[in-house]
């Protein structure tokens, strides 16, 4: 097999919407009921999602960030409270926390799984801690038993951020069913996608109702399992009717997005399996390579591989920089390799503390600086994220082979 992309010509990713997406979108159009307040696709999507996880409630919102914000507020997180999230994750766990006027506190990560280190999370607990957001990074669940034990001991809410994790398992249990709430994203790159969207799942009726109301303008007739607001026309049309009893936002998911997400959910097993099988092809070609070490998946866990993360140690081992390895792989026909996001507290939005003016008394003693979470800071610059979002295993195989050849070619430098 040559390194040229030409050898794969004709092998293409099939369309992203191979199922009922188009048919369902047409149905929404024809219904002329395009908002979650009146349509039924949100409700259908929520029921299907809840059933998939075997939980009582699912509440659809318009992103995996609005879900985090609403979940934090539903858990009672407010000004001055502290929320612990890991130091290796996207910015949204921090920004959702700040939007609740709370303080992001960072727990370091495990050096091999890159998920939150429960022992470090325990060290970060203070009297102000109100919630923990374990993030299933790249699709790998966190070590949830000690996290739940810490949370129970201190009376904290646990919100699993599973934006990157679909149907992964932790010790036989589905990730998302262990914390008090779990948050999902249907943004364009996720396992289930409708452009933008999100979901909270929970077994707690109060949390579900609060999330729905916070995301739905605080309409008082919203319930844990019902997002439509005009079900009782006599009440709703009456001028004396008071509608709102909670401060809310409009985080509702449109019916178009709900219909697309519903169609995607019908194919969830296939969509997850394609990512897992793609990741396995890449892991296979990394076997025996001492400068690309894939994310560890501990015994008893499964990983749904939103993306395949690997630590690149090529600079030390073969004298090839991160950038040059990436360039070579792409030149040989490989797909773009992403680096991992900066640790959140070194992103300008957090590091500069410009947000503190929203609530100065809350942030007066907060100080984010380099060195806060040493393992995350050491791992982050070395990470390479390989694409798993193939809809055609033949194509994934071709790209994995290109990676294998790139590894072999560059490895020769060590010996020459
Ligand atoms: C771990 C994690 N949390 C939260 C989010 C936010 O989701 P969304 O983009 O739907 O707001 C994402 C998505 O990028 C994510 O990867």
C-alpha cells in the first residue's frame, strides 16, 4: 500500500444522513409546529433518549453548553459556589460554571486515561464546593465510584459531561446513569448530531423539571416530562394567567433539530460502532510504537471514541516534532490531526479574569496560573486527536494504514 491518497480514490465517506432525517424534517415542515413549545419531536426524542439509557427523564436543549449551565443552576449552584471540573477539557465546563456566577476549580487528570483524578478532586473540596463535573474525555468514562463517594460525603451534585461519550460503560453501567445528571451534545461532530443540540438525563424529577424550566423561559407549567406549554388552552389564553415563576433562558431545541437527532438516534448503535471500529484500526497500527501511546482504557471500561487520543512522544524518541509528524501524516494522505485544547485556566478568557466584573466579590481571591494542574499541563501539548468520525470502515482502514506507514518511515530516522 502506497502513501498516496490516490490509492484511496473512490473511497468516500457516505452521507451523514443515511436514515430518516430528511423524511422527518419534511414532517416538521408540514406540521407548521416548529418550536419545542408546541411540537412533538422534542418529546419523542426525549423519550427515546431516556429509554436508551434506562432513566426516567431526558430534557432536550439547544446545546451541550446550555445543558451544563441549566444543570448547574438546577443543582442550586449560584454566586460564590465552587464547581470542580478537570483540567483537560473544553472551555464550556468553565464558562457554564461562570455563567452560574460560580467559581471553576480545576482537578488534575490521570496521566494515562486523562480523565479527572478523583484523589485530586477530593483535595480541591472546600466549604464552598457545590458540584463536580466529571468529563468523559474522548469517550472514556471517569472513575465514577470514588467521585460519587466523595460527592456523597460532601453533599455535592455530580453532573457527568458526556458530550463526547455515547453508550460507553463503566464497570458494567452505562456512563450517564451514575451521576445525578448527565449532559450530552448533538453538535456537528458528536456521535449523534443535529447541527446544534443537547440533552440532560436524570432519574430525579426535580432536577429534570428545573432544567426544563431554566431552559424554557421559566414557564411555570413546564414539567419534568413535558416541554409543551399550551396544552391547556383555556388557562393559557386567559388574561389573568401568570406564566413565569422561575428566571430562565431560551435554551429550547427547535423541532427541526429534534427530528434530525431522533433519526440519528435510530442508528445510534451503528454510529457508535463505526467510531469504535475506526479507533481500533488506528490503535492496531500504534501497537509496538513507543512514540504514539493511545488513551488507556482500564479493565471494566469501554470507550466510545468520539476521537482517538494518543500521546505523541516523537520529539524525545525519534527527534521529530509534533508539528512535523502531523505534517508528514497529512502529506502522506492522512486526515488532519488536532491538538488538545489548552488547559482551560490558561485560555485568555479565564486567565485574564475579565469575567470577574460580572460578580467581583465572588472572584476577588481567585487566581489561575500555570502549575495549577501539572499532569494536565504536561499531557496536553503532547496529545494528538485522530479522527474516528468515519462512516466507511474501508476509508478508516486506508487512513490507519497511512498512519502506520508514516510511523515506520519516521521511525527509521532513529536508526539511520
Ligand atoms: C466535553 C464537552 N463538553 C461540552 C461541550 C459543549 O457542547 P456544545 O458544543 O453542544 O455546546 C463539548 C462540545 O464541544 C464537549 O466536547
